[in-house]
C-alpha cells in the first residue's frame, strides 16, 4: 500500500535515512576515549590535539606488563581500567570485504558486500586507476561495516607475492608474475584502501603480504610450514622484494605480514635482517609488522628454530615482529621477560607501532559517528555504483586468447539459440575465488548469456573434476541444436586454493574430451571460456580449428556472468592481457616447485621462470590478449641517448663502474627519467581500450633478463582515431638490473625499448661533471 500512513515518498525516505543513521551511531560505541567516561576522557592519550607519538607513549606508560602482552595477539584483550575495548585485528579485503578473518561478519543490515573479480583477473586489466578505485570502494564498505559493528579497520590485504610457479594454488590472489605490475598494483590498491588522508590519518589500514619469497603451499610432500626457500640475493632484490618495497615506499602501507616459510634457513618472522633492517630501517615502514597466522608457533613447533617457546617469542619480538596472528606471543612473552631473555622495553617499542596505527585510524578519538567516515552505513554497501564497478572490473579483466574466423563476437540476430555447456556454466560462488566474502548477488555465465539469446543448458560434467563421461550425450545433443556453443570450463577451489597446489597444468579429468566431443557436434561457432586462477595448457583447443574463440575470465567476481556475456556478444570490446605466462605441460618436467631460482641454467636442464628468464615453448605469452578491433602502435618521439650522472663522491670507487654498469646508489638519478611519446591508432571498426606494455631489453649479459616490463598504460581509442600517449620511465627504478651480489646497477650501452611491434634504441652513458665516460 502506498501512502497508507500519510507519509510522502520523500518524507519516508528521509525517515529511513535518519533511522539507519541514528541506529549506526547507537550501535558503534567508542573503542576508547569515550567522552562520557569521566575517568578516562582526560588522559593525554585521548587528546586529539596532541601528536600521535606523545599519545602512544602516554598510553604504553600506563600499561602493566600483563596488559601489554595481551595486546600482542590478533584478538587483543580489553583494558577496562583505561576504557579500552578488545579488538580483533584480523580482517580480509583481498577483492572485497571478506568474512574469512574473525574481525568481519555478515548479517542483519549487512548481508553481504561487493565481491570484485579475483586479483589475477583485475590485474589483467593493466588499469592502475581501476585498481585504486576498487580499493576506495572496498574501504567505503569496510568503514560502513565498522560503523555498524560488523567489521574492523585493519585489513590484511593485498597479497603481492610473485606468481613464480604456475602450479601455486594461491597465484589467483596475486597480480601475476611481473614485479613491476605487482609493485604498481600494491601501491595503487593500498592507496585506495587507506585513503589520501591529511597527515598520517588512515581510512583503513592495509597490509601487504606475505613477506617474502612465499609461493608454495603444499606440493609433493613439502608444505609452507616446513619449507626453506633458498633464494639468491639477486632474486630477492630484483623479483621477490620489489612489490613489498613499492608497497611501503610508494603506497605508504600501514602493515607488512611476514610469511610461514624460512628464507635461507631463517623463519621470516624471526629474521631481523628482513623485518627490522629492511622493512622498517631500509624502506621506512610507518606501521606494524604482523605474522601470518600462527607463524611464531610454526617456527617453534614445526621448524624447531628455537629450543623453548620463550626463546621463540623473544626471537620474534627482537626481530621486529609487532603483532602475532595467533596466541603464541600472548602466552609466552611475559615469561620471556621474567627469565631475562627479553626486555620489557622491546615490547614497548613494538607495541607502539600497533597502537599508533589504531590512533591513526581514529580509534582513540571518541565517538565514531562524529569522525570523517562516521556517515557511512548500510546504504554504502552493495550500492548500485559499487556493483556496476564490479561488472566493469570483470569486463576489463577478461582476456581474448583466440579468435579464429573471427568467431567472436556472437550476434544476437544470427545466434538466437546458444548451447551453454560445462561444469562452470552456471556457477556463482566459483566466480569469486578465495578470500571472498558474501556477495551482493550473482550473475552466472548462463544467466548472462540468457540476456542475449535463448539458451540450452547442459553441464556435461558434474563438476570441474569431470571424472566420467556420463553427461556427455546431453551436451553433445545441445550443441547440435544450437546456433552457437559456449563451453564454460576450467578450475575452481577444489583444484587450486590455499594449501592446494596443482600437480599439472592440464584441464582436470575428462574436460578436454568433453570440449572435443561438443566441438565436433556443434553446428555453429564454438567458444571456450576458461575460469581459472593459474594458467592452463589448452594447446589442443588453440590448435583445433573447430574451436573459434577462447576466452579467459579468471575468477570474474559476483557479476562475472554478465561481463562474460557482454564480451561474447560484443557489448564490450575485450582489452585484457595475461598477467602471467601460460606454459605447456612439458614445462613442468623435472621442475620442482621448491627450486626458487628465477634465471635459467640450460646446462643443468633448468628452464628459468616467468617471461623474463624463460625462452622455451609457450601456450600463450605474458601480455597476450586480442581485441575486436586493430591497433597500430608507433613511437612518435623518444630520446636516443641519456647521460647518467655519477655522484662525485664515488668517481674514484672501483665498484662504481664495473663490467659496463653503474651502481644505482652511486648515481644522481633520483629524478632522472625519460619520456616516450607513443601514437596508438585504432584502424578497426570498434571502439576499444589498448594496453601499452613497454619492455626494455638491457645490453647482453648472462645475468640480465631477456626483457623486462618497464611501464604500462591503458588507453581508450575510438574506432578510426588516434591517441598520443606520454609515458615516463624512471631510469634507476626501471632500466636498472641486479647483479649476482644483489646490487642494483644501470647497464651502460644500448637498451632496446619494445612497445608492440615498435622498437627504439636508447643509449645510456655514464657522466661525470658533464663528461661522458665510455
């Protein structure tokens, strides 16, 4: 009934708004420093006009040892006498607010949150502004849920590990195999999450994980709790540490998480070289370091790194660990102090880092509703604009791998009936991957395609394991009846996941046989759509002329089916590029996941890893992705030579210029960059976005990459038009290489710059006081 109580529409809306707003204010009492509490509101740590450092020192000075140690775990205890409530530090927001951690829950006015595509899919967009915008939306929803007492403000995301091995079950959580892409993703997603607040203030506190050289979960009897990653200084510097350095230095992240594994015999969470010296000292972390969950207990119980639990607690705290995800530090730190192997002042130092982050979040500023984000509530979660961004992110991440004929796009006029086949053809939860929450709602591939054409649906396999061919006949019959056939195949979390690495790269079970049988029977074009986090060897499909199109959708999020259909029917022109190499199954022959070396050693039969160091056979290369239009890229303007100024203090140092290279630390190139002007022409019939991938091939040396990505940019170009793009490349950061000692150097000589088919030669020369040195 409308207007039954005499309340007009606008008045009713206002009433609902006020009710929700007031209810949020009422349900989120202050974490600390309640102005109604006369006993605590005048403490210096509650005075917002004081510097945060002074407030932190005042608070810690009031705590007893017993109270301090109870604040060292993720489930931090309350301190009632100081008016401080308990706090759960562990929440997750990998690609949307998640309930994986105990700090966040769904229900009531917050039944779900926007679930964006899994990170590997979003990375395929190569759109840094999109990554930051997703972070901003996620932090809006996180703040809203905090106001409604359904979540915290500390989110242990993103995962910026390098996808070194294609079998890794958690590769789906990462931005892929390239350090530069992972570094930019880390910076931009963190910026989106944490906001651009004045001073040190934080919208939410992000966390880059898992530091470092962590990319094995459970393979061939080796698990992450027992694995010792033997990594060279060279690989640490030019591969594994790159995203984390960017996360801290450019992203200004509030936290870093150390990993389960050991690196060169030392648990990462007990290594002062990694934590105290590198993260905090070298990179300047302004925040806290947290362990992966139960990592301290793992290096005591499973790795037997120390003899007693007290020694383990002391080792972690002395190394620079501030917070333990788990109970270990809360249980054993006090006794470590009593027996004299740890000073209480060490606890104070580390505790100051966590408390400072809470203060930067406003948790000690009293009433949350009176603060900057206090207005956010249920209406800001799963809003129409947020859900539309989830669809757009999926569209931008989808990669067109093959388009023979061309088979795509399909036409609603010519392809009025479409057979939709495969174990992933009508999935929902599969599309959001792992570390996901409860989605606002779903659009499956079948539902998406049904908006464009009449569909005949047959799964063909009961699930992705596809253990038999009992359902093949129905799928084959559907293909015979339809004007076109779409097979939605691939993987899910039963095949690749945390603590579940793959043993091979082929499609599971009888999926390949199903694809081939249906393709033979189809009377119209056949399109294969793949859902997966890691690469899949589909050489058979790429070589099969009956399969006209192949599309990789990754795990495309809550609206993945709508995005897939938009691409298949041409409503969206695909522009995604693969953020990882797709290897053939043969690549894995005699290649243990446990071998960490990035560089190849062909004399020993070791092929190398990722596009930077592997030159063997491929299914699809890193950066591959087709479009429904044609782009032509040319270099309009670029410098041909550049002098690298050497710091005068190092001109006599024999290590400054060695083997035709210069130590980066001995140059004056903090602001030295080159600018390349690129023309992108769309000579085809459809508007579209093109990803410019700029590669550099350094002067030849046995230890340099074959090529390395130095810049990327997404550019939208209407049909039959041209865009000129200027790309800046920081010389020391991106044109440098790392020698065997782990020293970053600039190779002098000819650097070959590649952008698609366009090539340019850039000569870098050493310069002392304006004099070029050869």
